[in-house]
C-alpha cells in the first residue's frame, strides 16, 4: 500500500473555498496536462497545477519554430495547441484523479461563445477543482481585439463564464494593459472568485542575418526571470485594489522568488518557465518554503501575505 505524502500544515492555503496543501502550482502551458511530470516529481506534494489551455475543439497550434531563448527568459508562440476539452475529460482526467493535487483547467476561446462551450464541456469532468480563464486571446468576432486588454470585454466574458461554470472561476490577467488594477477591479465586480497574474508579455526576437523574426508567428509571449519584477509590482497593485485571492506568476524559480509574490499579496504562486530547465523546481520550492517557516518561526505561510513594508 502506498504511503500517503506528508504535507507541512503551515503551507496550506485556501482559494475560493478550495484547500491547497501548499501554495506551489505548475503554470499553464509549462506543465502539460500534469501527467507528463508524474514520473519526474511527486505530484502529490504539489499544491496544484493549471493544465495546458483547453478549447472546445482540438487545435494544432502554430508551426515551428515556436520557442526562442532570450536573455533571462524565453519567447513562445505555441498557438495554444491542445487535445480539446472532451478528450481531456476522457483521456487525461481519469488518470489525474489518482493524485492528491488540485487540478485547475485553463480555458480559452476566440469568442465568448467558444469559452462558454469549453466550460460547459468541462463541467462534466469529475476531479477539476476550478477553471482559469486565459483572457489573452483575440476575439475574432470583434476584429481581433484581445479580450484581456479591454476591461469591458474581460468583465463581460467573466460574467458569462461565471454563470456557465459549476466551479470557482480564476481569471488570468494580461500584463499588456495600461492599468492592471482597472482590469482587475472590473473582472472581480463581474464575479471572478480569484485572479492569477501575470500572463506573458508580448515580445519578438529578430535574426540579424536573415532579418526575419525567429518565431514563425512573429511575436510571442515573454516569460522567465526577466519579467518577475513587473509581475511582483502588478500583484502588489492588484492586492491593494481587490479582495479576492491572488495567484502570482512570472519568473519564479526559487522559494525566495515565490516569497516575493506572497509578501506582495499573493495567496499562491505558479511556476512556469523554470519547469523547462529544472522539472523538479516545484518540489524544491515546497521544501524551501517549509525551511523559511522554520527560520522565521511562522505558524502559517499566510502570516506574511501582503506584509510588504511601504516605502
């Protein structure tokens, strides 16, 4: 009989009524469907993870090259390749239910209707803890406007998704906006239970010899340590604006990186790019957060949430 994984009770956190054994999660787009990491780490020790973005129907994604390394990070233009919501429920979810970790289904679409269609399908999936809306997608019915760049469009989608959802709704904020606090406030007022931030920043990389973009799509999402200071700043701003739990994302590779986000106001964090070069990074961060609690004699990691000292 398998020995149950021991958890440090000081690391337990709650988001929208969901208990996570610790605040460490794998970020969408870098953690596959979770099963890819099952032979590399103890998934039972992980607080949770967000799946690859799931759409109502399968998508092939963009042609290669899709990823370019940059100084302090990487650019990606995967094109949201995925097997589709129905296949996820039938092929992946039954295997994932055997693990003691929270499964967050990341959802996207190219119109409000496509988001709702995917959520409606996923409502049938037993074992999903919450949905995470990726609103950094162009709405093809509105001339390609990126939903997450418009507080009005994002709030409208959030309201529709909340009505359709049978589970708590997390909305993942785009950093490609003038004022992320305005976006956050509109989305929370529309019914979001939690916010995750930030998604990638739009960037490009050019080959000086060919004078062509290194990514087939031209532009891509910039992630990694280079964006962490921006992400921490945005989490701190949003934490002072709304009262729902926040999940911090952006260049986290160590426990100290994670702690920056928690001190800035995040309840939990997601690790993304670091999974590519160190698939065991989430386990190291969980261990080191416990060591931090020992060092600072914390009864619970939540004691330092939002504790940054104003300048």
